């Protein structure tokens, strides 16, 4: 079993959050996805939101 420390979890959480924000931002703010089928656009938006939620779960709580 691999144990991931708090610093590594925080780093992974930030990276996943950045990926999710990039997907949502590009998908909603540009016409990049305009040519994609509707199911693919919805799927990528859901995936971006999923990444944002997972980043919250992964990031460790900061203690005092």
C-alpha cells in the first residue's frame, strides 16, 4: 500500500484543481468546443467539475 504524505496530497490536489479549472474555463469561455458533439461538450464540462471536486477531497486539511 502506498502512503501519500500531506505535502504530496496538497500538490496533487492543486494540480488536479488546475486541470479542472482549465477544462471548465476553456470549455465555457471560448468557441474551442463549438464543433464538438453535444455529448462530448457535456462530458468534458462534467469532467472538469469532477476534477475540481476531487481536488477538494484530495487536499489535506490544514491543522493549527
